[in-house]
C-alpha cells in the first residue's frame, strides 16, 4: 500500500476538545476527570483540555509536545498498558 492521505473536515467551532466538554456536561462529570488518548493532529485540542491527555508513542510530534504523558505505541498496546499501570 502506498502512502495514504487523510483529511478532516470540520466546522471551525468544533473539535474533539469541544466534543469531550459537551459529553462531560451531558454525563454530569467534570471534563478534567476524563482521560484522553491520541495519536494525531486532530487530538491536540482534546489533549490540551484534558487534565490527563496522553499521547501514544507513535503520535505526531505536535501531540507529544502538548501531552501530559506519553504511553507506549499503539503497536505495543500502549493504551491498555497505560490504563493497567496508572488506574
């Protein structure tokens, strides 16, 4: 398979961060009590907003810059390991 191209098309007023905020309010939990995991540029706002925003080891550099912690890569079950070791 050759390289792939991914395009996210969203209204400028919404992103995963705003989605987490509205979901938290709907569920009656505080947004800062939500742990997020991401790997790509579309996860940046969500990771910044989260009090525990985690980038996986194979994440893009920009996400790793804003993440509070870095987990192992997706290929090594980074999310599962992180949850098991920290919660």
